[in-house]
C-alpha cells in the first residue's frame, strides 16, 4: 500500500512529532506527578484510545465535517477545554493538604477514562490528523484504509513516547517524594498545568 520511501518519511516525521513536547506530554507529566506512575500509565493509554477516536472519525469523514463547521468545532473545543479546566481545579483543590500521605490520588481507572475524554474532545487532535496524514496517502488506493493504518502508527508512536515520559516523571516524583510537602505542591502545579492547557484549547482557532 505504501512505498518504502513514503513509509520511512512518514515514520521519521511522526516520530519527530511524537517526541516534540506538546499538550499531551505536559498532561501526562502533570497526571504522573499528581497521582504517580499508575495514573500516568493509565492516562497515557487513555490518551491513545482518545486519539483513535479521531483516527476513525477522520477515516469516515466525521472529523472533516467537524473541522468544516465553525459551530461544531466551537462546541467540541469548549467541551474539551472546560473538562480540562475542571480536572485542573479538582486536582488543585485536592492538593491543599500538606502531608503527602493524606493526599488522595484519582486512581488508575478514573485517570484512564479521563484521558480518553480529554483527547476525544480535543479538536486540535482532529485538525492535526486531517492536516498531517493526508500528505502520505495515495489517492489512487483505498484512502480510508490508508488513513487508519497511518493513524494507528501515529497513535502508537505518541503513546510510546507518553509511556517513556511517564516512567521518567514517576522516577522524578519518587526521588523527591521524601520532602514533606512535595506531593501536595506537585499536585497543585499539575492542576495549574491542566487549567493552562484547557485555557489554551479554549483559545484555539479553527484552521481555514
């Protein structure tokens, strides 16, 4: 379906995109610092599944319709932004306790579900896939199948990077957790990051 040169170029480009720090990586770092390795891993997998929503949507044309409609884009953007801001405020409020042992974590199952919702409600992810993947699609072959294959590869690379980021963020958290107020402070910082990401998404403009 794809030539060797096209496949190599796509992998190289997708890898560069995956390792470039962006909202997804910052979100994973925030969740890991706030809730530990289990929540970071769960959030990484959740973001990956949320990304698959946009891959499938793009393959069948739903994402294209959303991006073409200013109203649909705005609704999705507001929903995703408010959800992120709500998560950030909730994380900040839960971090007011100074003793780390008294700070309650979200839990892996909930972090997994929230990761899916955060990514599925992110119209910028849909815009990225619609702008990036078609450049490597052969219009003479089955476009939908190619879109799905390339989308799966892109999501797999992004998730792999997120898992690596989780590992190092968890090591950093474990190394500094001996400080009495560290967990509470990192949860506050994580909440602030989530609110900032939500505000950034809220200001996102629809691509022309």
